[in-house]
C-alpha cells in the first residue's frame, strides 16, 4: 500500500449515539486491542493498513466477537469478510506481488498454501480464527485502499473503502462510492444506504471508532 493519510474525524459526520457513548466505544476498542493486538500489529505491518483502522473495522463489524455473524452466514468473524470471495482475493494478492513472505508463511500455517498461484477454498472454520480473519481482512482492505478511487491525492478515501467493503462494489452504494463524484465523506454518506451511512459515521465521525483510536488511545493502538 502506498503511503497515505487519514483525516479523522471527518467534517460533518458524528457517530450515532445509538452505537454507544464515547466511553463505551473506548472500552470496546481497548478490549479488542487487548485480545487481538498482536494479530492486528502483524496484519498492519504487512498490509500497511494502520492498526487503528483495522481495530476500528473490527469494532464496527463484530464488536470483537470472533464468531459474530452466525455459522450460516457467508460473512462471519471479527472483520466479516465474505468467504465466497476470499480465495480469489488471496490469489489476486499473490499474483500481483502484493503478498509479503510473512503473510504467505502465516497463511500456510493455517493450511492455506499456494500451488501455481492457486489455493483452496476459504471455509467457515477459517473465518472464526481471529488471527486468520484479521490477516485476510487486512489484505482485502489493502486491495480497496490501493485503487484509483480508494486513495485520492495521498489521502485514503475511507468513506469509499467502507462503502465497498460493506455493500460490495457493484450495487448502488458501491457504484456511488467508486464512480460517483462525491467530494467529501459527508456527501457520500448522505446518498448511500442507511446501513453503510451508519458504518461511515461509526468509523469516521466525531466520537467514532477512529476518532477515539487516534486521540484517546493513540498511545495504545499503534
């Protein structure tokens, strides 16, 4: 991932009060870091996605529950990525030379090995393993950030990344994120579906996860 920055909190966005108080969100982030900080740091160092960003995605996606989503769901675990797409995303990471040796070794430790650029299907059992879930989630986010629309003028357009991560690339919300000319996160949040709007607010807004992680917890999550 290219060197880029995040601008947090984003103007015009506030975390929904229904998600919890600043104190409660801070407590959730602290617990996520306590439970999974080692895994987050490894994923961050290799994907170049900031640790506070990964921690914030975990907070919104699962609240730190490694089995969140239920076994019948295609999206499960800490970062709730879709296991139907994960195999292709990992193969793409390898084929484009983006996968680090450490990532490849870590995946192999979980039985995800590559032969002629191909690997096995990713299973529900894989998804509920915290270390593996965070690693694959960071790879997926890295691919989204490193697009022509995911980073603009050296600034991560996290609102667009969130929208595609949450709603997919090709539905109405994903198309607005990738192709729409919405100059600010607040402008995009105003036109996407309500679930994605809330997601953007929870991560990027005042009193949201990244606001807290980059201020109140800046000496912890790094």
